[in-house]
């Protein structure tokens, strides 16, 4: 398992599937949504406000995408998190 350092977190991105009323699927880049949602899988030791399993919202295009053991993850800094979703 990956262990983020300092004030970094590792998330899995929740891909948003968009479908029109007529059943047409749109790419995730269509529309005006400027954020992504992810679930935290690991938290750096210097972070106390976030926990593994939290669902977080962050700006699109932020962070470093990595592939580790066949899984895709995104490494973000704590300051990139906009909100925690319930």
C-alpha cells in the first residue's frame, strides 16, 4: 500500500457518469462541473482533519495521477481539498 508523506492524501476518483434524458452518455469533460470527488484511501501523518474513507471534493486537474498495483490513484495536498461530503 502507498503511504503519503507529510500533508498529502491519496484518493480514488469517483468518475461521474453523465446521461442525457434521451439516454446519450456524455464524457466526464462535458458540462461546467469544475470539481471531482474522491474517496481517501490513505492520509499523510501531518493531517488530522481528514480520515481514510472520507469522501472529498477537489478541483479538476489538481494532483498527480499514479497507477499502483493495477489501481489508479490521485495524490493531493491537504490544501487542495475544498470540502468533505457526507
